[in-house]
C-alpha cells in the first residue's frame, strides 16, 4: 500500500459505524468513533472466522476499555487497534494506520 494515500473523505464515514473501502485491491473496514481520541480506525474487512468480507458491517463498542467491532456473522469481537480477536487468541485481523486530516482519511 502506498504511503499517505487518501482513502476517502470524512463525509463518506458514518459516526459510530464502519464503512468498507477498496484500497489497492484489498477491502479495508474503516470505523469512525468521533468521541474517541483516535477517531478513526482501520482493519481488514475479512472475518477470519466467518470467512467473509463483513467486518465493516459489524457493531462497534467498548469492552474493558478496548474499542472493538463485533463480527455480524458469529459475533466475535476484534480489537480495532491490535486486530486481536477477544474470544479466540488464534484469530486476528490486519490493522492499518490511518488518520483524519483536513476532512480526508489518510492511509499512513
């Protein structure tokens, strides 16, 4: 992936929810949590347990201080910062560093 690539605009995001972006042929789930310090998070859209690109459609929440998304398939929770699955330590998803700058979502 390229460095400092504009992925989408802030207007494409939905507060407290996820959207999917196709970046260099890979689906990335981007989550916008405006009340958090980091505000934007990005992980692979691929659910390694459900074997489908669905994580952007999951429900976001906070479990013991960790921002997570619950897979819409089998409800496992993936940490939005580390990519780790809270219920299955053998499963994880790829994470991406992104930032919100001038109303643009930048993949770093």
